[in-house]
C-alpha cells in the first residue's frame, strides 16, 4: 500500500514537539506491515540543507504568490517530497513564527499551499506516483482533505490525526477567496467555522477516518471540556473516530546504547544509572542526598499544568524530593521557577530552553518524571521515562492514563505498577503523588520493581503501527466497495 503523509514537521529534520517524533517514526514502523509512506514536508531552510541529492518532480509557476517545486528526496529510511517554496518557507526563525516567537502573519497561506500540493499529489500530479491513501497531521496539513474533497482526488481514502485539538488553525473569512476552493466549500459542512475558516475543522469534516493519539483522548474530545468547540462535529463523526496510542523510536531511545548518557545501562543493570544521576546533579547544581530527583521536561505552559506544579514547588522540596526542570514557555512561569531555584539552592535546578541531549541525560539519571498536564493527547515523555526507568508521575488524563499503571497497594503487591497517577489540576493531588514517590523510593526493592516493570513495557511503534495498517486497509476496502 502506498500512503502519502502530509505534515508540517518530521524528525530528524524539523521538530518543535511530539508531532515530529510521530511522523518520523511511524513511516518506518509501517514498512514491516506492507505500507510504503512518502511524506510531504515544507522546505524550511533546515530541511533544504539536510539532503544533498534532490530530484525535482513537479514545478509550479505560481503557488500562492511565487514559484515553487516539489523535490523527491531521501533522509535515512524516510522517503520525502519536499515543497521548495522560498517565498513561503525560506525564513529565519521557527516553522511557525519568527525568531521572537511571533506567528508568521501568512501562516494561513503557507499551510494552504502545503495542503494544496498534498491534494495535487493525491490526484496524481507527479508522474508514476498515485497514493492509495492520504494521511495528514494536525491543522497545518488538514486543508489537504478539503482540497481533495472539492477536487480531483475526491475518491482517495484519507485519515487525519489530531495530535492536539487545542491548535486548530482558525482564520478570518477574508482569506477564503484566496484559497482556490469552490464557493460551496464555505459552508457549515465544509471549511466554515464560526464565521471564519477553520483548517482543522475542514479536515475533520472531510476525512474518511479521524484518529487521535490515545484511546482516552479520543473519548475526552467528545466532551465540551476537552472538545475545544469541535465536540459536536467530532460526535457526529464518532463512528469514524479511532484512538491509537503513540509509540516511540526504541532505537533512538535505548538506555543501553544512548550516546547522550554518561553510563549506558539496562533493566538488569540499573546500578549503572548512578553515574547519570551524578551528571544530572552536576548540571542542575543539586546537592547529593538520598531523596529522589524528580524532573520536568516540558513546555512551561498552562496546558502542561506547570502553574499547578509551581504553586506547590516549596512543598515538593519539603517532602525530601529534589527538582530538575528543563523547559521554556510562559515567561511568568519561567520566572516563578527560576525564583524557586534561587530560594532552594541545591534542591531545585532550572534550565530554560530545550536541549535534546540533556533531555536524554535526565531520563537516564533522574528517579522520576512529573507530568501534571490538564490534558495530554498522548504524551511521549512518560514513554521515554518507562523505557529509561525514570518513573512517571502523571495526571490521570488522555494518553497518560492509558500508558501508566498506578503504584497503588494492589499493583505494587502484584508487581505490575509502572508509575503514579494523580488528579489533574490539583496541587494537593500532585503533592501527595510526590510524597508517595519519596516513600516508595525509600524502599529500594519496591522502587526497583517499579522501574523494571516500566522498562519491560512495550512502548515501541510495533502494535500501534499494526493498528494504523489495519485502519488503512479498512479504508481501502471501503473504496473498493
């Protein structure tokens, strides 16, 4: 089966979060299930610089204001189509905004162009290539499905994966005349959304199937609390909604071979983690003692519950735990956490920013990772934690609830616990989870059992890729029928 994927980012070329990890790993995992994926990505500067050999397979004399070309390229095991449109993507800054973090004002045009090209490829514009199915990711690629629905690729099966419903791509109705869609598309069952144009809404309306990145999140987004204004539409498509939990690349995230670790280790050699713990203590200027190091590797935002964490940070230190924080985001939260580190020197360490290598070191050296998200479609850091014996402390929501077995008394006695669960949005519940962590950590036998059980968990893409392959086959069968 030939699948065209359309995404705004893909690891290892361009990454701002978990979306890139998924779009980079899933195609490789699908190969063993008889699925060949070609992924269309924007030609950001870092993407264009990543491959020496490229082959132009299609040209545009005019694509949303400038000339453009589609190149076929290969990076590692990934087969790519790269949209080289300098007027849209050759810019200094991030994929969605300038160096100061401000969104590009023409993001609607940039990702309409990506989507239009995706639909053109689906319709066979590239000689010798016609996909059996199109799989798009998030709002930046969602309009692909509207272009397909109202164009020549209307009969091609399609799926959209919602990685985070909070990001929807909503724009003024004034852009509609420039989208090259027929007038009937500006309707309630098309791209119209609360009087404007909704990119994600258009994709949800047009897709043959909708997937989210965990079973629990698939149910949560059907409610007003988590549906972000789209719960009515999602409920109307409930028969086509599927929750498939993400996996991780277990070759990249492998504590036995990870080059970022001071000391590699395995489930049967956990003592070797100690050197990594010492590296974390040095990097975050933490004093050595017997208490656990609890880490945060996250965007510092409201969604991630970082304000909840900040509200009890003094009490967390009082439990005997130490705290190592790596992240960036809301300037107020950054300041609050830096101030806490100043108050509790040697007990709290904070690094503002993102550092891929350091994130690996933290997973390999910290005792636990706390994820207090208000909502979490899937989450990947808790999966990395399981893989590395860095015990997850997570809010009971979305994919966090689907992937962690709470260390309650029965689970500990049965030897099946892999982490700790607590109520979202509750500082008291988070604090109690930390207290439980300190208590469990003091019993080396019990703590080692929780670590080892987590490290035994299958967090690879194998099972999830099989579910995607089965979904693809069912959609292809619908077309044949």
